[in-house]
């Protein structure tokens, strides 16, 4: 089957936004932002949330492609991940060089 250029462009844009934002930052941020007293519970809960949404996307993808077409589904995902990237960029404090014990102060 021939893949349309629009579908390929949408998929590449989605992957670029996902890979530079929500896809990697979710794991990196979770390793840095929680105080020691709640770290294991919080990372467990965020991992559960991440995999729950992955399951939701897997279950709804075919219905979404029926509703929006393949390229429309990937453009939808690209828009959602771009919004997430923008939120992370403007709302997440920088933790580079901050000792783990002081990170909690960045979020208070």
C-alpha cells in the first residue's frame, strides 16, 4: 500500500514532538522532582498513569483513524504532544545543577 505524504509528514511531526517532549521528559522529570519521602510511590503512580494512557491510545487508535483518517489521527496526536511540549517548556522549572534535596523547593 502506498503511504501518503501527508500521513508520513504528520507521523514524523508527531514523533518529533513526542520524542523531544512528553515521551522522554516524563521519565526524566519523574526521576528528579519528587522528594525522597514520596519518591517510590510517586514514580509508581506516574508509571501507572503513563502506561494507562498508552493503553488508551492503543485501544482507540483504529477508531480515531476511522473518524479522522490516518493522517488526521497523527495530526491530532502531533497537536496534543505540541501542547504538552509547550506546557513543559514554560511551566517546568530547571533542575540542572540543583541538588536532589533542594528540588522540592522549586515546586513550593
